């Protein structure tokens, strides 16, 4: 017994007329009459009192009507739940570099979760290099990183550029220069860089910035992570260069000083597989726009289009 037969039958019972039921179902009356006759033939019983005006059901018809309502209701519930489960099972896995957690990324992800409650969002900390491989292997769907790494299988969009700052102990001479310092002022200092993972990484990016200004730091020590570097700075062991958003990390006697050189910035990129233009990724951009608007961060919307950036 097909559900559509039951829907036709219920409509006829409730309208007490084949003509009105056909109008309700947006079908012609003759096909509707044939479908009801087919249902009666299948069941081997008469469902309507012939010749009654308005149309009345037989005892068997009334029994079928009561149970048809339950069956149709259950079918709609199953349909609705199946759709809901399908939405819940949709997963978007996002890779990110750890330093971005000190910036706007948590707000972007939180807003995205609120606007897509049925989407299963998973976060995985990966270096930018690891993100590229994870995208190609299908282990993540989108990545947030700081390095410009080109790969024909991956598209990359520059979201914005973030200023760099110097972390120094409050007793350090640099701490007195609240207006800011230049990169040239840092080359003789003991400089902590991070991470000490395989290159390229953030420390590579810093060394490239110095090189672009024809500078070479003389005393460099690589450390595992930003918190360790800043902890040693707070102990008076040296200085460290970090993204400005990470100045939310606080230690006693730890100060952050602007870097005045125009090139002292770190980019933030979003990456995805080259052929991926899913609605989930597009809506992720909408969340980014909204947070940037709230923060008053200027951007050109064309920059966010999923075009391969070279």
C-alpha cells in the first residue's frame, strides 16, 4: 500500500467530496477516483458508501481513515528526523595555527556555530604546512594559517595582515620606548623565536622580515611555543616578537611594544581545496565578514572570493 494512496483517501474523507479533494490535492477528479478504486481493489473492501451525499465512509473506511492518519503522521516524523540527522551528521573540520586562538578566530568559530547549529564543527591544531597536506588528504575542509604556501590543489585567500609587536620585560631598555621600536633596534638583543617545528614556520617568516630590511639578528634561540617564549621574556631572559593579537597573554612585568617598520606584519590566510565551493565554506566567509564589521576592520569583499591567489 503506497502512502500517496492513503493521502488521497484521507483528503476524500475529510472533504467528503471527490471534487473538493481533487482541488485540495491539485489533481483532476478522474485520476483521484481511479486511485481510490485501486485502493479498494487492493484491500478487497468498499471504503465509501456509494450514492451518499455528502460522501460517507463505510465501517472499513472509517477504520482505515483512523490508522491512515497515524501512518501519515509517522511518515512525516520519520522524514523530518531523517533530515535532522542528516544535518547533524554534516561535519566541517577546520585546521588552525595555535597563535590565531589569541585573535578573532574564536569569535568567528563561535558565531559560525550559532548560525549553523546542526553542523558538526571540529577544530584541529595544525601548522600551515600540515594544513596543506591535510586538505589534500581530506582530513580537514578548511585551514587558517599565517604562511604563504602555494599548491595547485589548494586555493588560498588573504584575510588580513596583522601587526607584530615586541614583548619585553618592564626593566628592559626597550620597554621605555612606548611609542615603538624599529627592527634595527632588535638585532643585538637575545631573541626568542617559535615554534621549533619543521620549517617553514612562523620563525621563518620573522627571519624573512628581517632579511627584507637587510638585517640579521645575532642571538636567536628557537623554542617550542609562544607561551614558553613569553614566559622566558617575563623572566628577563630576552625579547620575543609576536602577533599583536597575542598581547592578551599576560605575565607579571611583561610589556608589549609596537614595531614601527611598515613591513612588520604577519598575514592571515584561509585555505581550502581548489575545487571546493560548498555552501558551508561560503557561509564561513559570512561569519568572518560579520566579525570584521563588528571590530571595525577594513576589508575588500573581493579579496574574500574563492579565487586562487598567487
